[in-house]
């Protein structure tokens, strides 16, 4: 079953009950939707679709871990995901695409939570805002396909490599703490990509 948001604007699911709904479909209007939902409600959706508005947002209505369904692998098109004042985590069973998403008050993003194979978290420069990244199996990847990437405020756990893949002679800069890149592979796609340690 599908919950289809037919018009733009804010929607508060956390104030009510959502049961047996597999798909949350944003309205895909010019200004989008700002959806407040509990971590349990978000974890129950098999698909989150219809993104593409200029201000699509997920707002956590309570503190905890959102264990996204295996079908939720891309949140690209979402502008922001906002947590609470508590410890908030976003968890994916495999990889995830957060291209264009900005995280606010999110403590940790977990990929490959079922530890079955190498997984990739794709982000853009403004995505993390100090959020930590946790993988499993020490074979997972953080990738940015657009712009610079600042990992200076993030702790990486069980992440094997960091890749810069914008290409086309674009200059990308990776900013990291020295301890962050110790023992990890860092790969660019052009000779003019740079690495800046703090």
C-alpha cells in the first residue's frame, strides 16, 4: 500500500499511527514535502519515492536508529534529514546514495549492516556535517561523485577506502584528520585531486 502526498507542504506522521504502508511517496512538487516521522515509521517503509521538490525533508520525530528497509537505498533528491537533540542514527543493510542530501543533528550513518559484501555510501560535500560513518567487514567505501568532501569531523569505522569520482578534470579536495586516512585507500579520478590533512 502507498501513502501518496498529493500536495506540497509539511506532514506530521509522528503525531498519528501508520500501519501496513509500504511506500511513502512524496508529491514531487516544486517545493516538496517536509515529513516528520518516528524512527519506527521510517523503518517500516519499503520505498521512499517521489523526491525532487526543492525542499524535500525528513525530520525525525523521536530519538533513535532508523533501520531503513533494504529497499531504501537512495535518498538522493531529499534536501535534508534532520535528527533530534539525542543520539540519532541512520542504518542501511547495504549501500546508500545520499547525493545532494544534507544531514543535520545525525550522529552516525551505518552501511552494510548485514555484513554480506562491500557496500558504498555516496555523498556530496555538504552531506555529513560531522556525522560518523560505520561499515562492517572493513571493506566498505565512502564515495563522493561531486564537489569537495570534508571528513574532518567524522569518525570512520570499518571503512576501507575513500574515493573521489567526479572526473572530467574536475578538482576535488578531500579534507580529513590524519588518523582518518591511516590504513585506508584514498583514490581520485584525476591527477589534480587533492588531499588536505588537518
